[in-house]
C-alpha cells in the first residue's frame, strides 16, 4: 500500500474546498482539522468524509461563505450562530473564542447553533490544550443510540472531547462517543457477513442482538456506553449543546451524510475553556500534569503492554509516524477520497493512483 | 422490616453530628445531604457512612468547626480551601458559590482542596438544578480502578454528577462513577461466596478475573467503565478537581474509611454551574427541557418497561415513597446506623429497635 504524504493530502483537501467556493482561510481551517484527525489514525472523522462535506457545500446546505457570528455574549460566555458554515470553521472559531474569554475569566462557555458535523471533538479539545488551556468540546447528533428500556434510538452517539496541557509530557486528549461501540464497527461486521457480540446492538424490541444487518436496515439501535451511564452523558451533551443554544434537538437535527444537500442540518455544539493559570498562577499547572502523567506512565503495566498510556498518546505516536512517512489509509478511505476528487472535478492525486 | 421515618433519621443524624461538636447549621447541611441520598435509595452514599464521618470528626481528621473559605476568586471562578471540614458542608458551600457567580457570569467553576468524602455527587448537581441552573459536580478519590494495560489501580472511581432543571417535568440528575461496576457490588458477591462476571475486576497481572475475593484482599482493581472511556473520564475528573485546585492527587489522597481518623484526607472537588437564563433569557430553557424530557418519556418503550426514564426519575419516585412511608433500609445499613448510635453515645433510635 502506498503511503499518503500529509502535505499532499492537505493540498488535495484545500483544492476540494476551494472548488466549492470556500475561502482560502476557511479551507485552511477545515482541511487542517480533517488532516490532523487522519494523522491521529482516526480515519472515521478525517478526510474520508471530505466528499460528504463538499456535496453539502455544493448543495448550499453548508454555506461556502457562511460566517459564524456572536449572537450574544458576556465576559465568560457566548452564544454563536454558525450561519450554516462548515462545522470545522465554526468549531475552531468557537473554541478560540472560549479560550480568549477564559484567559481573563478563568472559565468560559461558548454554545453554538446552526452548525453542521464538526469532525472529531478531540480536535477542539486538543486546540485548547495547544493554547495552554483545558478544553471540553461537545456536539449533538441525530439519534442512533438506544436508552435503557427504549425501543429504537433515543440519543445521538454524542461525542465528548477533553484536552489538558502539560509542560513536557504532551497533552492529554480524550475523544469518546457515548455509544458502547461505534456504528462503523457494526457496519464493518455487516459488510463482512459476521455476527457481533451481544451488548453492541439492540433490536427494535429493545432486545440485544448479534445481527449487524439490522443496523444497516435501520431496524436496530446502538447500545449506550455502559447502559444508563452513556445514555445520561449523551443527554447531558444534548442539553449543553442543543438545549442551551436554543437549537434543534435529537431527531430534529439533520442527518448530515444522507439528507438532501440543500438542507442545513442545524447541529449544535458546546465548548468550555478553562485557564489553569487563573487558578494556580503561571506555570504551576503544566508541571503538575507532568507529574500526574509521568507517574501514570511509569506505573506497573501488564505483560503485554509497554506502559500505561495517557489518552491521546497513541494518536500522537501515529501522528509522528504520519508526518515522517505518510498515512497508511485503508481502501475504504482511498475510495472515498477518489469520490471527492471526481465529484469536485479534481485530477486524481498521485497518492491515490 | 420496619420502615425508617425520614424525619427521625434526620434527627438522629443531627444528634450524631452534634455529639462530635459540629455546629447546628453545619449538622443540618450534612444531615440533609446524607438523608436526601437515602431517600433516593442510594444507600451506599447516605447515612450508612454516618459512623465513618463521625469517627473522623472525633479524631479531628475532619474538623468539626472547620470553615471552608475562598482562597482566591474572580467573577466566574473560585478556589476554595475546605479547611478539612465535612465534605458535605464544603460541597454545598462551593456549589452555592458557583451558582451565585453563574447567576451574573453565565458559567462559574469552583474548585475545592482540603476536603473529605462529600457523599453523592448527584446531590450537588441536584442542588444546582433546584436553584434553576445546570450543575456539574466532580470529586477525586484514591485509586481503586485499573487503566487499560495497568497492573493494579490507577484512578479513583471518580464520580460525575450532572443536573438540569425543567419547568414541569422534574430535574434530570445523573450520578455515575467511572468504574464499570461499584466496588460494593464486588464486595457483596464476595460476602455471598459468589463469582462475578468477567469484565468487572482485573487481577494484579491486569487480567480479567471472576473471583471477587481478590478485591477484598486488595489483589485486584475494578475495571474502568467501558475501558479507555471510563479511564479517560476519571483522569479528567482528577485533573479538574485535584489538578486544578493544587491538591493531592491519586494515591496521595487519604483513604477516608480506613486511614487513621486523625488524618485529613485532602480530597478535592470541582463544581460547575451554568445559568441557562444568561444564554436564552428567562423561562426559555426550562420549557425546552419539558419538551426534551417529555418526548423521551413518551417515546416507544420495550415490553418490560413502563416508559423510558430521565436520569434521576427512579430516585425521585423512591424519594416520594420514602417521604410518605419511610425508608426500607437493608440490614447492612441498619447495622451501620447502630454503630453510629453506639459510637456517638446515642440511645438506639426506635426505628432501629
């Protein structure tokens, strides 16, 4: 398999966004989010979906020249209208706004309405950490996950991102969804004709099933992470993003991969930034995180592992390899990148040849 | 089994705290936290532990006349020194402080050091909701939970509480720990001589085990909730409470039930309050929560359940029954209440006779 150079992948993404009328500045932002996510090895949320973003951009369901704007604000908060821009553009705007406010307020919450799918929540958490702050990034989505006792999906597999900086031990970046397993894993088993373990999927009667085909046929919902715990966290995320921003919630949110591309999806998000220096003074917190992360890493590990990892560490290792040697994309990603080239009238980049 | 009247239980708790030199005002606060938790049916975090709080109060590891105080603050944040007071006294003080600040700032974060075990995180989340705000309550604790790939415990089963008010549909109150199952469940299986399912416990080599005795013998650690997800959330909670307050972290925190009662445990907490009216104006958010909760409740439910529940709803139902008819305590709670009576020189209350 040919490795994909990161710089060429980014150039390709910039061209695709450009073909849809996105400004160079916004294309840079969105491409950076997706390509960084690919370097982490999180292919489900990287450029694999480039074709879906550009389809909706061409349909105007995402406005190529949309501009997120502050609808109302205070020193420690803001309500942002995403103007149906690219979710990555609005997400980066909103997290940077939260970080700027937290720099003086200690903590800030920015909620966003009228957005679309924003990629990986972990990107925004990582962004806050790279700016020396703690970040939390949340988003709602259409229901795909059951609640305890439900027949059918009740909540989205709403993502939770958390980032915290250290001085020398790297950032912690947590990015989790609130379903027990990702829908992509169930779909992969269905494609391979395999059965799945009990506990991943619930049929339309609310009973556990091992048949992944039911999910493809929309006759089943993902199981929530640890039952009532994942359900509760997903509902919390819906409240903080959709509820607090006055946006659409649950099944009123658009299905961003499938709905007609002329329609805005009205996803909503919430971003919290916390400035540790406000609480502890300059330079104290990063050193404390060095101690915390270092002690966990040097603690006793099971025979099969090198050491206990800090969340995000594996992704950082993959990123270093990707930047040095390129990204080893599986075929499904390469196929979707080809679709993006074709649909945007771009020559096939050499890394896809 | 004789039911325990809620008012008599509270009087008993007030007397016990009073015998240890706690002021009537602080005794009222702490008793209200523990007794409310009992009315929810969450017996692990109610008056069952009264004897343990009073032991440490008599030993001065918890100061009977300690006073939580603001060490530094801004309009949207505060760092509180708990002065080794009762965790419930400091917790209520800190969450009320967060709510007061969020009333004007939109969001506020209060971090707390020098505290002790504060009971159920859900109490503080519920407190914020009862005051019309969204609340998040977090606490660190000594390690009892493994990380993926670790040998032995790495993180506490750090609790996460979330509360949100509605106008007419009751509050959502989520209270979850970050271990896959509570240690109490493993201990109960050990006491009954039963084995436990794979996935609850990891032995000292980091391998799954069905033997709950290993947990009692401190030769095993609880499994994290959904593997890396629960580990990541527990680490986040440690960072926001212990990390951000400058307090002790992980194994440096005291074991509140077992350490010598002369020692302060130095637990730390974090409380976030969010004022929805700041974002949406008065009365908008509670109505939105009515819609959200109502639609979830009226959605399709599996054959064996009445309707899909909002987190905290089951506990509210138990509370209504408890207030009307009393609490049906299991024997282990009644035994521990007897211990509290004996150790505090109180006559056995009639509900324990």
